[in-house]
C-alpha cells in the first residue's frame, strides 16, 4: 500500500487518559513513517473531519507529543456528535470520505465509546463499498467502562482510583467530625446507566465498618424505606454513615432520583444532583446533619491522581491501533485482555468492530452484594488492579504542567463548507 | 518545673494536614521527655477532656506517629464545641482544670481556628487565677485562612492546591467538550465568610483566557445582571466559561445565593449548594449547557494532593508549640512568618493568644481585581507559594495508606461524669 496519511479523532466525554492514547498512537505512527504520512487530528473530534478542520500533528515536537501522556481532557477537542445509519446520515458519511480523499487519508482511528466504534465500523463498510482504501481502527475509551470484550476501558481505572481515594479521604473526615457535627456524607459520582464508577468506591473499604457504608447503584431500584433503615443502622453502629450514589439511581417506578420534584422560585423544575436529593431525605427522615459533594467533571479530569495501569493501557491501545493498521488489519478494535488478577497481568488483544457495535457491558449481578448496597469480593478483585500505580504529572510552582498543543490546522482543499 | 503530662486537642473542621501538626507535636514532646510526660489527646477534641476521655498517645509506636504526617482528617477526632466566656461556661472551664489536675497535665495544646485560640487564652487566664501550673499554647489550623498575624494557616495551602489543580483539570475538560456540549462549568468551594479558597482557583490561570474566567467571592455582593453579561462575554470569546463560586456568596440584600427559593415536592425549602443555583441562572438567562460540581469535603480531605509547604508548616508549628512550652513560654501561638516571596522563604514566629482572639483576617481588597471577578497579581504572589511541592502519601494496591491509630483511652480518675 502506498504511504497515506492518518486521521485521529477523540469522541464523547473526555477522560484523564485519552491523551495517553493519542500519545501512543502518534508516537507509534511516527515510527512507521514508511507507511503512515502525517497524522491529522480532528478539531473537536469527528466534526473536525466534517468541517475539514484538520490539525496537523506533525507541527508538534516529540516533546509536546510525549507530554500528552500526562495531560487530561481532549488535546484536540472532542464532541458529542453521533453519526446514525449510513442511509440516514449518508451526506455525513460521504463528506467524511470526501475529506479523507482530499487529504490522502488512508487510516482512520476513532477513539471513543460504543457509538464511536459503531461509526468506525460503518465507515469501514462504506469505504469498502465505494472501493476507497481506508483502514478503520476503533480505539476504546470511556469512563463508563461499558464496552464489551475488553476487560476494561481506558479512563475507568483513573476514575475508579479518584473515587476510591476520595471516598477514603472524605470518610475519614466525617469520622473525625461525627461526635458533634456531620454524621452522614453523600458523594455523587457519574454513571447514568451502569454502576461501575459507584462500585469503585467500594474498594476504599478494607475492613468491616470502613466507608463507604452504602453504595447506591443504577442497577438496583431505590427503595426509600430500606435505604433509610440502613443509614440509621450504620449511624447507630459506627457513629456516622458514608454513602456513594450513582447519578443514574432511579426509584421503583424508574424515575431518576435527581428529578426529585425540586422547583425554583419560578416553579421551574430543577434537575439537580441526586446527592442533595438523598441529603434532603436523610434530614427529613432521620434529622441527621449531613454534607454532600458532587464530583462531576472533577472525577474524570483528575489526571493528578490517575492510575498508572490506566495510563499504560491507554498508551498501549493507541500504539496497538497503529500496529494493527500497518500490519493490514481493518475494522478491528484493540482490547485489554486480563491474563491474571493476582498478580495482575494484562496484554492487548483484538475484536472485530462489527462485534463491538451496540453492545453495552453492564455490571454482572455477582458484583453487587446480596443486600444491593455494596460490592462483592469478585467485584473488588476486578476493579482494584485497574487502580494500581500512581502516574503523577510533572509540577511547576505547585501546579501540574499539562501540555497545550499548537493545534495548527492544515489548509482546506475542498471548495464547499459543510454544515454540521 | 516538675515533669508533667500534656493534653492535645484538635478542634473544628479538620484538614488534610492537621495530623501533620499532631505528628510534629508528639514527636517533639517525645524528645523532651525530661519535661513532658505522656501526651494525651482528647477523644473528639476538647469534649474528650470534658468527658475525661483521654487517648494515651504513648501507646502508639514511633512509626504510627510518623505516619500521621501523611494522614488527613483528625486522627483523634475533632469537635465543634465552643467554650464561651469564663463566667458563662464556668462549669466547663472548671471541669477542664479538674481533669488536667487529675491526670497531672501541665501543658495544653489547642489546635484550631480563632475560637479555639480564644478558648486557649481563657484557660491560660483561668489557670493563672486559680494558681494551677498550666502552660497553654495555641496551634493554628484552618482551611479558611482567617487567623490574624500568621502569614497563612495550615490546611489552607493544601485546599488551595486542590482547588487550583481541580480548576485547571476541569477547565481543560470543558474546553474539550464546548464545541458541541457543555459550555459553562461551575465549581463550588468552601468559604462562608471569606473568599480565600475561591481566590486560590485563580492561580490555575497562567495566561489570558485560561480558566477560571469568573470567581465569585463572598466579599463582593452578587449582581445577577453583571454576572450573566460576563458569562456571555467569556462564552462568546473563548467558547466556554469556567466559574468558581464560594459557598458564602450573597446577593445585594445579603441573602445567601444557596438559599435560592428551591422547594421540594412537599414545599420544604431546600438549602442546596450555590453551584446548582448559579447553573439554573445560566440556563435560564443564556440557555447554555452546563455542568457543576460541589467539592465540599473532597477539597479539605484531599491529602493525596496536599502541598508540601503546607505539610512542612503544619509539622513545624506543632514542633514549635512544644518548643515554646518547654522553654517556658505561655499563652502564645506559633505563626508562619513569610520572609520572602521570591524565592519563597518562611520561618516560625509567635504571637500572644490575647492578640489573636476574636480577630478574623479577611481578604485584602487589593487581592480582588477591579471588576470583582478575579484575583490580582498580589493575591497570586501570596497564594501560589503556599501550594509549592507535592507531599504524596504512600500507596498500596492503588490506594493511599493512611494510618489508623489504636486510640487507647486512659483509665478515668474522676468519680463523676460530665454532660457535654
């Protein structure tokens, strides 16, 4: 195959380690300059391709590219833009191929979650249909940890570490104060459909009575009575109670707890966090003093406490994506394969994109304890290794030094613009 | 002076480094075993003395005491219990001296904020009046950074670092997503009366346009119109806007923004965070997609990202407290004295407790930029050195290893209990 350029795009919610994948991918592509020309990155993900806004990563020094490994968020910008079916979104798919052709792009690396893998697969199909020589490789990324086949998703291990560390720290804080002050602490974490992130808080507890005392999963319908009796029991036994709640928790009618009937002064519905809703419940039913925190973007951008394992895997997957491409593979996604839990050992495997598309990996029921408020040993064994190692970024004058790339756009070659 | 025991108590909201002070104090006391016998710590602070619940720290190995230096929260428990004037709370003051006498306590170290320094001073006065030989030393601690005379308060530097790091990380996250998704991010931080913690977010920005774009201080009355126009301007200029808001922000009538008229399904007032209130405002006025986080205990317990300077100062103040005591000083508080900002150099000084009591150090107006939404260079020069250095705790299997002391209580000697 003649030497062609590559296109790389970051997709969906960003993570603490998606740039480590970009680092692995670009560094490895540079080592294969016989086959891969320039790596272009989409400005703000796939819409960068649609708008022909291509970042020329060859303008970045090796040092800057290396620094991506310790830089959170999306260095080239990401987007939430789902390409639907080929028929439905034909204009977009054709525009993509048109831009790829114009810039001699023969490799497409799409770094995202389930939707992105589906898109990568469709583009692979379409390019084969129209006989355009395009190698499509999906690269997994999502803090939600819901991609199938891969043992885990890059981004999740670092969120898991953040949530477990924070739960341990806040738990100690509450324990110190409980004699005369706060007795209940509620930490809200992400996870609208699956409880992976909430589950990660469970590894903070190393012996009975240690926080978190209660985990609320989206997988378990919330029952107020049972919950309140649990809080009461823990508060009486240990003097305090630490609760970690997933944003996606719903009641028995399937209604999000975060949609708790709050109204502002004008009567507008206030879609707040679930943590304040739980706090209000605890106060009303038990009269206990509470504090609550909503970690939101804090949790997924916390590169300062990233897991070394997560960084290593994110890098390795970016590297593997390029190696797959130059070895002639197409329409596949590199995955993490767990070889052993104790000692923890992993390697890189692969799966066809067609198999990945539209399957969501949910938490196995065996990961949630019988009472529905905690994790099992099996879950702990799964999650804990993903948090191993501390991948600290460099600091200067007290602050982490994250790289900001120049992000120089290449000159447009197409005459017409494209409305996204 | 004959050898006597010491009593140490942690007071008020705990911090990431108050145990580093305990470490400095206990280690130094052990080096002065000719003058100081056992260091007793109050179980849950001063109420441990009132209840005669004294922890015998001599039961802890040197290694465990050393590990306090990297352990957040209050290792002996803290409390929110203010002793009022001597006349008003005479029974409590007399009980304290009774317990001290019973356990041959000749040194009292009180580790807290302004109220605690006031209490320590009153106990010094009372013991002099009744001719009980007691050396009273206050040891500063508060994330609020509102004690006078000392250049800064242990606990603040680490919160400042946490808030600055988090603002930088979340800011990069929002910037990555803003093309198609979140355009406004709001981070709520502590500080009911003073904007020190909110101000710390300002050091995250190293050049124009970098987050945070807007800081909301309790010192500046909130004006909705000006605020909304600022958000709009930043969003238009940079594509996104990052706001850091102090929990203590009030409107022009002095009403807390967090008391925003929210009502739950039953019509009860919902005292929520100020971040969701600001978010609702942004949505209603500008229709922009937002995310918000409330850092609450996360910020003050985050030992994993503590400032080395803060840890060093916390330790040094605990050490100085004992050195002051054994050298015959009384009713004083060791303070941090800034000798130079560039390069940053500090040393330990002292101030009489009588001078400290009931003075709150507010942020100088010269620290807030003219428009009221940012910090000045003077403020940056003040805060940044306090965040210098990373004092990482040890980790095992992905999690920080914080020490849990045995906390063995000494046998009670008094016949009657005391109701707190």
